[in-house]
C-alpha cells in the first residue's frame, strides 16, 4: 500500500520517480521495512535519490540520520548530500558484488517545521554480482568466437578481469582456440571498458574444428561411457580412453615446436597428442558431462609446471593424473592406473601444489588398486595378491604397496611362479609392476 505520513511522503528515484510501498511494519521496533528492492538488484555504484514532499530541517550531520549498513551491521562509507527536499546517497567505493545492504533513515529526521519522521525506515537492496555477469557475457562471446567485447557497464577492475578470464579458460575446455587477450581501461578509475581476444585460428577454421571436435565428443559420450555406469566406472572409462588414444607430445615439447592444440582437448581427441593441460582438460570436460565434481590443480611435478585433476566421488576427494598414467615410452599406448584416485600423501612425493587452495584428499576408498584388490600393506598380502593374479591367468600384474621395501624377484618366486618375467617399481607412488613371460 501507499504510505503517507503526517507531513511527508517518501519517494525513491530509480530512473523515474515512483512511490515505494511498505511490505512489513514491525510495530514493536517502531520501524518500517521498505521492501520494494529487496528482491531486485542494482549496480555496484548505485546512487540513491530520496525525495521528500517538504524541506528537511537543519539537523546537523545528515549522515547520522541517513546511512547504509551491510549484512553484518557494519556501516558502509557513503556520501549523503541534502538539498531542500532531496537527499542523494552515493557510495564512496563500489558496493560488493552480490552483497546485500540496507539504506536506513532514522525517525529523528525532521522537516523544516520540526515534525519528525513518524517511523524509522529500512530499505534492503542487493548488488548485482558484476563478476558473475561479466563472466557469463565473456564466456558466451568466447564460445561464439567473437573478438571485441564492450564491458564498461560492469565496473570491473584490471585485476579482476585477469582473474575472470583465466577462470573462464581454465573451466571451459571447449574454448580450445583462445590465445590471450588485451583490454582498454579508463585512465581515472582504472575500470576496464573493453576486452579483445586473440585466437590461434581464423573464425572459419574454428568453426570447422568445432564440428570435428563435437562429433568426436558425441562419439565418446555414446560409446565410452553410459548411464548404467557408476561415477567410478565413468571416470575410469574416460581415463583409459584418453591414454589408449593419445600420446604425450614429448618430441615437440623438447623441440619447442608444440602446437597450440597440444594444450587442449582438441589435441587429445582429434590429433592424438598433447601435453598435461590437454590431458587434464579432456578429463575435466567428460567428468563435467558425467556430473562428477572435479577441478583442475595447477602446480609442479618433477620440477616442472603441471596440471592434473581433483575428483570428488561419494563425498571424498582424490587426485587423478592421466598424464602420469601415460608414460613416455618407445612402446605405444602403455596404460597405467598408478595415479588414479590417490591421496595427498601418495601424490605429494613428486607433485607440489598450494594445499590451502584445494580440498584435502585423504581417502583410499575409490583408489584403483583398492577397488581391484591390488593394495598390499605387508609382504604376505602382496604374495597372496600375486598368486591370485597368476591363477586368474593375468600376465601384467600391478600392485600398490604401502611403505615397504620389497625384493620383487623373491616375492614372485614365493607366489609360485617359475617362468621368466620382467618387473618395475614406481618409487614415487609405490606401485610394483610384473610382466610374466
């Protein structure tokens, strides 16, 4: 309903002049919650203009009577200007993206003839999440292959735009053609006005490559994973498909001749070769498609920059490094699962990352070797596992060993095998491999 005081009518200017409506009256607190904007969003530099139907009296510091507070009850810095029958409330800095605030008018406020405002007024308002809005816009423009994008309406700083674009690229693996950006900004406030993207290919080439890529993606989604699989099975199927159909591009890496596609799932799925970023982003894409929570981890491995995945299964987190499970070798398509769903403790032996930025991985429940009864905590258990594998007719036997020194030839003989064999041991992760001849 429309609220009329004894002498004063309260109106807010939002583009056009209109009367606010009272949503709730809290009689016991003698205050009004003016709810017109509580479900609406305004920009983070919003200036409120409040027009009264009579002049405001001489009251000293106007900021003592009209002010803004955040959700924690802390005062937000604003400039309050009074001129006759109008008050203008301007933020001294931009409001927080996605945050909520209250514009408060105390009932000690008086008209020029000394009549106080009947009740204290509280008007909640919400700030648009400019980062989310500009991220959505830029992501759409990138997916369309557009190069120049105007974003001045979003009030985004130079530091913010770098983080926003990096976030888009890191978590949108289908944007395989992105190759950097530049921006223009206003000299006074440093806010970004426009962004220009660089691409590795022409728009025509991008469209052709997209058709090829999405055809392959559709094939994988129809033939490699299916709805009858649980999340663990889908993750394993994706992991194995990548390793069996791509190789680590060590030659071009060593010769400094890597193509841009080597860092993308286009390199994995279409060209069949890539580096760690390509492996991790391809895993990321199909995990996303399978509705399996995951994120990229940016760190170092064996002293070099490296990217791998953190995967959430049944409420627990695990490291997954498909690159390390596809070792560089003269033999093609060597498939390992040594780094399939491992803990922080296991992978930290040759991987380094900022542990404060990622959820801890402490469970072994979904580890490949645990799930396949190939995890030994002592030598007796190890011999038993090898015996069982030999009995099943397996020739390639891999066992994860927990913190023990093993004489592999002796263990194999103790398991009853008398033929020729070769063996290996991944000291970093603790996986023993035996190939029976």
